[in-house]
């Protein structure tokens, strides 16, 4: 599986996922890859519109806290 992101400026970081992704791995990817992409494009968190589907790990207590 592959996680990736994109912006108007281009393609952001990507992460190869071996096996199943749980909420802990999802949060680690958000912290490393998503925040790394935001920094790479010199944006602030409030400058982006983050979209995802309603997968349970995206809405977990760990991910929403």
C-alpha cells in the first residue's frame, strides 16, 4: 500500500506501507510525511485543506486527539 499527498505546488512525500495500517501507523505517517510535506512547500497548517475518507483509523480517538 502507498500513502501520498499532493498540493497545488506539486507532489508531497509518500510512504510505503508493508502489511496493515492501524491508527498508530496512520498518526506516525501524518506526523512524518504530511507535516514534512507542509514544511517542504513552506506552508502553515492553516494554509492547507486536508481531505480523507471515513476509514475508521482516520476517525480513531488517537487520530482525532
